[in-house]
C-alpha cells in the first residue's frame, strides 16, 4: 500500500465490521486485523462493473475491506464503514450489494464506497472527466452531489478527527 495511505490511516483507530456469527443479519466489530482480500474477489467485482478500479482504491480494499475509521471525517462529512467484498461482510456493507441497489439512482460510473452518518453515499467515479474523484451524493435526491476530492488518495489523506 502506498505510504501516504498507511500514514493517513495510522492516525485513527480502525475496526473491521463483519457478519456477527451469532446473528447473520447483524454486524460485529472486530479490533483484530483480518487477512488481505484475495485478488480474485476484486477482479470478479471489476468484471461485474465492467471497469478497473483505481490502483490506490484497489490496494485499499485489498487491505481494508469492511473497515470503520473511528471518528473519521472529511471536511464536514462523517465517514462510515468502507464497503467490502469479503465473504463474511454484512450484506448491506458489501460493495457489490451497494453497487446493485444504487443502479439507476446514481450515475452508472459511480460506485458508493462508504456513507456518512445520514446514509448519504460517498462515491468513487470510475469513468468520465471526473474519473478517480470522490463525490458526496444525497441518498434522497441523488441529483444533489458535491465534489469532495479529486482522487481517492486525497480523500484518505483529508480524513481527520472532528
């Protein structure tokens, strides 16, 4: 993983939010580090969406799929659980599930990668002149959006404590 991302994340307590073994519909928070996501899971998702993920985001989800950055905030936007691709992910936190449920609501080249505390999506743009950018998107009115960062690296580097 690029050093900037590692340094940016080292400022926060990180937890992994995975399926609760005692309740298949509820999340459990694990303080331990989980093994990296197999590359095959990322390739399968890229094939499904018909495009490649930016290298820094690809590396991030490999190491930090389903991670919660405690107290993380970008500008005035809280940052929730980063959606993942693990087989033991909670369904509503799965990147592929979020991709499916937002089709037709957000631009086809946008992928929700996390959300704020109000349930609004924070999306990564895959194609167009804004490729690689991060946008905030209102979940009630997806036409209302705001550019947060020009790249995933800039987004992660800009996360701070409130």
